[in-house]
C-alpha cells in the first residue's frame, strides 16, 4: 500500500485560467492537471477533469473545479456539469447549487 500525500488547499496549487484553451490548469510535480469547459450563451459546460493517477487523492481535481466554479460565479455564468466528477462535486457542495444551469 502506497502512502497518500496530504491534501493541499486550493491556494497550494498554482491554478491558471487558460481562456484560449477553455480550461483551468495547474502543474503538479511536473505533470499537467486540467478541468476543461465549453462556454456558450452564459453557460459554462464543464466537460472533463484530468489528474494523472499518481497524483490522485491530493485534492487537485477539487481545487481545479473550485477555481472554475468561482470564475463562473464571478462572471455570472451558469454551470452545466457534464463531467461526472464536477457533477458529484456540486452535489457535495450545496453552496454551488445556485450555479446549476
């Protein structure tokens, strides 16, 4: 059994909004982690999150999604959680329910 790295806060990850690629991304241990979206008609459709398997369990995907949802809230966008991870995240974080498209 491999030890799990401790969870880090969103602030611990240098998350960048890459608007041209329609994604939020960060590099952890030299590996790219992403949360992709498509923006149309005031709706941010969250389509995919990706964190390499060896980095799972460190809160990276949650930090990426939290950053994306904060951006949506700041820009008065609704969110369509097409990605299953985003859908579950929003179900678990009731304070995000008002963002649902």
